[in-house]
C-alpha cells in the first residue's frame, strides 16, 4: 500500500488526488494531507521531510520499512502503479531526475496562483472516505 501525502490547501493537489482515485481500481493508494496529524507524526526525525510542502509518497515495503518518494519521483511512482499510466511513467523516467524535479518545482511554485487555493482540505464524500487516513 502507498500513502500519498498532499498539500491540503492546493487546488492542483486536490485534482491530482481525484485523478488517482479515478485511475486506481485496486485502491493501492491512501491519502492524507501534509497539514494533518498523520504526516506530522510520520515526518518526525526525517530531515528530508521537514517543512515539506510538496508531494510525498510513502510505499510500504514490508519488513524492510518504507520507500519515500519526493517531488518528481513521487509523481513517477504514482504513475508507475496506475494501470494505463505505466508507459507514461517509463517514458518520463528517461529524463534525468534533476530535470523532473526542476519541472515539478516550476509547477509547484505557481500552483497556488494557477489553481484555486482553499482554506482547508475538502472533506472526502461517500465511498472515497475510506481511502483517506486523516
């Protein structure tokens, strides 16, 4: 199972979560906002996550712990695990990771200006509630 931690006040992030919900028929992903208690607890002692405002994907790896993916690599990891998007992930993986992170950072720097920003994370409704952890 993977957990996608997303910016709970970002319109683009909300759209990304909705996209994953629609294209994840096996429901391998769960969701929680970066502003929530779950992420704060998870991030304790993890310097790379300190003050994170970007996409964080944590993939549970059994007894070996968990793999953590940030920024461009997080997007690739999500796409890689969604049926129908594995080929896109493979094509994007050709790009050097610093380029993907640069592109991710450009979009992230402008996401609040380009997409609606909300005061709080919208509440999941109906069946989708069971996929949200916070």
